[in-house]
């Protein structure tokens, strides 16, 4: 008869059998050890809130040593790379040392899962920093995102990392929220499409993805981080849940992380409804649920629904939480709770089996596993030429041209003024979870970014298209400093120039250390600091001005737009952002980005998104406030022109479980090759509940040479019209629907009507959530 170890080490046996054999031999303490984690943090982070890289990290200190914490095994090693600057090779060696210690400390020799952030790339020193998630949305290109995620995963895997804490699938609800830059946009279909692509790319490289933050996080009151969420079940099911559901069903994501923010008084970290009933019982999720950092402890200290840390741990574990991150606090006494009868051992076993399953699937329990194994190879390069090329392509496809009064591309003006803080600060191109902004900016000397970057100014000066131009740079103002004494010099430079390029926007950081990012929320949508005053002063000169925004959220541009000769929106375009922007401004690249969020007209009163019912839109006699945006969701123009024609529906009538094809011809009628995002929107003429005016049902990014045409066909199932009805169940309701194919959410020039007939159909959990697209 085989010994238990021969069974759970046997790679030829089913995973379930191996897990069961191992768990039979484990004590309660050894089982509980698999649900914990350890974070080796620098000493100053235990005492200095200014150094926090996670919320309230300075309040959690004084725990056991690493040697003590791993005596019975360890579930996760937290952020071995992304906490302090460390050379990639040294970082990999250090992680291997930690794994060897974990293996030696527990009698079964079980390693830990190593996780790291990877939202804009592997969050470690020297790794490629790709565009922020909001820029992914602007690209409207799932294949580009999938390829990026595959590159990120490959770099993480070769360094010994098993799990990435990305992507963020929160659908934007309030532009004032600091983490807008981490989202993919304000439409659940766009977020879902790119989420599936990211998860498939990362996991295809052998690194588990983690969806976050489940659920409702982005709908916090007043856009304030960690604030309560007041959202109804209909919006939760129709707007918040779909991207998570698609990533679970279609991409088989391996992990999910909870949201900090309570939903109508229910804390997600302790919500059996969310973590078990919705995720597992409804959607079929089989992976692990991991806690956002200290979220389990917050059940006691912040939400105040548990009387102690131990009670918080029991609440979370019973709800469906599997692993406490980033450190073991509330899960520290689970074994004792089982012995005392406060926790049923089956609950503990269920979570442990999920963690061990993932360790087996990652090869960590194979007989030949070695944290210094040959499979790691000698390659520690994390910023390869291929990575850079991909980062450049992503940046170029995400840049959005909003306005162009025959000023762009720039035609090598004799005298050009470049003005604004973004022009010489490459960090403005990076998100708050890039290693540069997240960690390195606190350690590095001035102009040392941990990865090579070229500023916008340098890229313009190096551009062959501007050879011979006399370029004068004036900073004018800083991002947040209220000193406006430099504005007069900027005005003088603009007056002396033929063209002024004004670059303004955000500098990402954490918990108030930036203008955008986690914990960097705002009261209104005015440009940070005195940047609005700088733009106003330059426009007043009358010099033709191109306004360039490098931001993590949309800002109000209503007071400027009609006077600017050109407006370009960049959403944190990554390490190649400077050269990419210069290429767009000079015409080497034809812009093709589209807005994943709207651009507000005025600075306040616009926390809503385009997914609003008629009463949320402008209506005479209802309110003196006009909530309409300056530029709508999906908007973006090009250096060429596109025309949509010949809209056709395969059927004008379908059943409540039928489908139809909606097709149109797209033609490049201009003189340059370019790409257009063809967008399909649906509207419900009459329904039993109030619904959005329209919603994105499909899109396709189409590349066309000048004069060329193609046919785009969307395959639309009746399920794509479904919603949560008055009875609280998802239904497809008969009635008339309007299909619109255009270039933005407000392009209504091409539409047709179809009818759904039959009885109301209640839609099951396996509904159709995608819209296949064929481009001929």
C-alpha cells in the first residue's frame, strides 16, 4: 500500500485525491497555517503612515517573526518584490530563500504561494510599466490587453511568483474616486471584455489572476475611498457583477479578492451571500477567495461587526474567505476555535483544500519542486525590447484625440512653447500601482525612476517631424503646489510662439501622496492645483493651443474646450507614453483611442456615468443643472474620417431566446490609414423598470487603409437585453428595442428597431453575456 506522502506527491493522481491524502495527515494547526500569510515589511512602514503601500499599514505591527509564523506552514508570501527596491536577481534569490525556510519549517515541506501586484506590469524594480487600466479601456482592444497580460505573467513566473493581484474590475460610478485610474472604464461590457482577455493572458502564462474588488467598491459615497456603498440590487446585478461573472465563467479565473466598502451595511469580507452564494453557487467559481489587505481585521476595527480579531476571522472564513492577507492576524487562532467548538472543522477543511489544490496545480507539491529550480532559468530581464514594443503599441492605441481645429498633426512650427508640469515629469505617465510611483519614488534620487523613461518634452525635441523648430519649455505651475508665480513666464512663452502645447494632469500616488490613485480622492473635477489657471492664462494669449491631458481620471474641460485648437487625452500611458504622445502629436501615429469614461463639462454635479436613465439626463423643467458631458463615452476622433453606412438587421423580430445579426459597413473616407472603434448600443423603448437610455452591447476596433471599407457584424442574443425585473429575477421582456451602430454613445445617426416577441422569459445563470463580432 502506498504511503500518504507517495499519494499526495504523485503527479499521476487526480488533484482531489492528492489533496485528500495530504489533509488526512495534517493537524488543525497545519491546516490553519495554509490559510495565513506573511509580509516582510521594512521597519519604517510599521511606524510611518507616509510610507504606507497599503491602507493603514502602519497600524498593524508587532506580529510574530517569520520563523515563528511559518512553523506550521504558510499559505502566502506577500509582496517579496514590490515592497522595497531590490535588484531582480537578488529579489528572486531572496524569494527562494524564504521558500526554503517555509519548506524546512513544516513537516510536509509545503511551499507558500508567492503573490505580487501586477496591474500596470510586474510591480518590482526594473520591470516594464505598461499603461494604467483606464488606458486599456481607451484602447478598446482585447487582444492587446491579452498579450500584455501574457508578458506580465511570463515575467512574474520566471521570478518565482505564482499569483498576481489583478485585474481591477470595478465599474466606474464616480469620477472623483481616486482609483478611477485602476479601472477599465464605466461600462460593464467593456470592462468584461478586457477582463476576460487579461485573465486569459496572465493565467495562460502560468500565473493565477485575482479579480478585485468584489463587489461595489467603486460606488462608494462621494467617491471617497473605503466609504460605504448605497446601491440597489438591480444596479449590483446589472452593472457591478457582470465583469466578475464573465471572468469566472469565461476565463475560469483562479482567485477573487473582496471589496473593503460595505454594501448597504453588509461587509463583503463577511458576506456569505457574495463570497459563497453568488461566486460559487451561482457562478461556479472553484478558486480561492483572498482578503484585501487587512480586510478581515477591518471587520473588527472599521466595520465593527465583530467583537474581536478572532471573531472577525470566524465570520470571514464561514462566509467563504480562504486566505487572510497580507498577514495572519484574525486567522491566527482557527485551530483553537475548532477545538473549542466555535468553528466546524468542515469549514476549515473546505478552505484548506482550495489552497492546496492551487498549490498542486502550480506544481508546488510535486516531488521535484525546487524554489531554485532550473525551470526558472538565468533570465532576470523584466524590461525587454519586446515588452517595450508592446507597451509602446498600447500607449499609442490608448491616446484619444478629442478636438482638432486643423492644428494637428504639428507641422514643425518655427517657434513652439511647451508648457506645464507633465512635460518634464515622466512619472505622470505611470499609474499609482506602478513600482515607480507605488514604492520607488520614496527611495530614489530625483529623476531616477527605476526604469528608463523619456519625458514628453524630450520626445518632442527628439522628433524628426519637429526638426528645426525652436522649442521653449516653461513649467508654469506644479501638480499640487499653489505657487502660481510661474504662470507669467508661461504666458510670455506662449505669446512668443506660433503654437503652444500645454501639458497638465495627474501625478499618481497613494493615500494623499498624489493627485490620483488609491486614497487620492477629490471633491470636484477641476484640474489639480493651479493647472486650470495655467491653461486659462495660456488660452487668453490667443496663441493656437494644444491641450494635452495626462490623467488618471477625467477632468472638467468645459471652460477651455471651445478655445483650444486641439485637445488630446492620455490616460497614464506607461513607460513609452512620452514617445507615443509625441508620435501622435506629430502625425507619425494616427490616434485611435476612445473614451472609456466621459469628459465632464463643468467641475461639479456630474458624479454619474453614461449608464443613466432619461431622468438622469438633461431635461428642460426638471433641474437647472445640465449633467450632460462635454465628450461622451466612446468618443474619439482621428486624423482621417470614417463613415458608417448600410445598417442591416437579419431579423426585425425574434423570440425571447432568439438572436439576430446587426451589421454595418465602415469606410475610411479620409486620406490616411487609421482605426475606428465601431460601437453597438441597445435601447429598450418600454420596460417594467427604469433602464439606462442605452448600453454598450458590442464593439470592434477596425483598421482600414485610406478609401477601404469592411463589413462588421454583431451576433446579438436576446439575453443581451436582459435585466433584473420588478420581482428581483433576471428576465428578457418582449418589446421594441433600438439598435444603434456608431462611433460613440451619443452618435445616433445609424439605428434600426427590432422587436422581441413571446412571453416574459426568466433567464438562468448560464445566460449569454458576450456579443461575437465578425469583421469581414
